[in-house]
């Protein structure tokens, strides 16, 4: 249960944000409604998220797996739920997303994907446990620009997941909207 009301006073800014969320995501986002209690936080976080969307050095599927691994490590059900939906938009296969919590035992991932998820978990640990060998493998595989972007995105996902978990935000059902409805088969 959310630790803050998710129905802030309906100002013109809030109405605009609700309209945008419904248009972009099909519903308002609980973190946005929580942030709406402080318009400066809402506006700053919105500008920041729009800037992040323009980062393009790291493959979007690797970015998605890193964000999901971090969210799972923290235990933010809202971020895992929304991350599943967003990751599917980037083409990450359903099976890979389902296996993120058990990625070490899964055979669904490439060696690079495994390194990305290991790095995300190591960065998310408190204190961080990133080793030199793992960092060098990723730098060599990705290049410096993408490695820096990966590092920054894991840090951002830590911010998102820790904020949402602390506010008590839980799944909004985004993952459910990605599922194939029962009775529908592939190719139909």
C-alpha cells in the first residue's frame, strides 16, 4: 500500500501530467502521482527522465536487462512490473524477462547479458561489489561510452527502485497488459 496519497490536488499541471501519462502509458503512473505532491520534484524528475530517453550509446535490450536486474535486487515490484512492460517495447523476449530473478540458473542469456546483469547486481549491492575483471570485460565489450551509460542507468534505476519501494508503490498491472490473452495462439 502506498505510503502517500496518489490523488494530489488537481492543478493544471497535474491534469496535464495525467493526460500525458494516459496517452503514453494507458494510465497514470503511481510514482508520478506521488511526486505530484511536490511540483518541483515532479518537474525535475520528468525532465530527467526525458533526458535519459535520449541516451543511445547502450543497446536498449541490455539497458532493460540491467534495469530489471537492479529492480529485482532491490525488490521494487512497481519497477519490475513497469520494467517488464517497457522492456517488451524494446523487444526483450518474454522468457528473458521472466528469468531475470534467476538469471544465473537460466540458459536464456548471452555471456554479455550475464555480465550486464551481474554488473547491475554488483552496483546495486550496499556497498557496491563491482570487480575490476567484470568492469573491464564490459568496457571491452561495450566501449567506453556505452559502459558509462550502463553505469549511469543502473544508478538511475537504483534511484527509481529505492524511491518507489520507500513510498510503498507496488505493481500497477503493466506486465499483465503485455501478456497474450488466453485462447489466442501465435500467428493469429
